[in-house]
C-alpha cells in the first residue's frame, strides 16, 4: 500500500491548499482526500504530520468556519490522527486544535459535533499533560459538552460521545462536583 504514493504526496496537496485558500469547497475536497488516504496506512498519517498537513488543515478550518464539509472532514482527520499518541503530539504542536474542537462541539451539524466530541475524548484519554492541562484550565469544557448534548438531543452519536467524555472527565476528577455546568450557561 505504501508504494502507491511517494512520501511528498502531502506537500503536493498542501501546495494546492495554499493556492486555493479562498475556496472552501476545494479545501474541503482536499481535506477529505487527506483523511481518506490517512486511513490506508500508518505511514500516511506520519506523512501528514511530518509535512505540515495538520497546520494546513487547521488554517483551512480557521479560514472557513461556516463550511460544514470542510469542518467535518477536518474534525474527522484530527480524530483519526488523535487515535495514535505519536500523531497526537503533532496536533498539540499545531496550537489551536483543542480550541477548534471545543467550538466544533457546538456546531449546528450533529455529525461535525460528534467528531469534535470524539477528538476531545481522545485528547482527554491521551494522558498527555499538555492536553490534560487544557481541560483543567478551560472551565467551560463541561458547559460546551452539555450545550452540544442539548443542541443535538436527537443525535445518538453526539449523545454517546458527549456522555463518554463527561464520564471520562469525572473519572479523573474523582467526583462529579467539578462537572456541574455553570448555572448561567445551563440551557435545559
């Protein structure tokens, strides 16, 4: 499988992304391609990380926050990369991935929200101090999860992933006291 693409395949796609940064549809198609290729072999995930693919995707997501396909494919790709601790470290270095997933957890499309919640779950379970400190410092995390659960009450995948993340966070806290949403933000 690894003989299908040369090691610089990601650089070609990143170059195309940079030339088309204003066109969210083109970027969405490229990110979908990167996501699909990343599932073919672990080497392709490493190629994405080593060649700046994570930063290029994060920049595209930042530039086109209302493009649902682009956000979906980006969150899906990040979830795929977070499933491996080695690749997760690249996401940590990309900077705003945690913050982007927090925003996407409350996205109007339930599929995007579900991928974002899954990415947050993988960040939380990675036992990476940098990710865990973000969860500890950002007191709005529980509010975001509860809002996503309320926003997508009819989506089984959002409900499952949101509850899994709350449960995982409660296990770290040792109690549910720290997992009470702020009364001001409770939308129920």
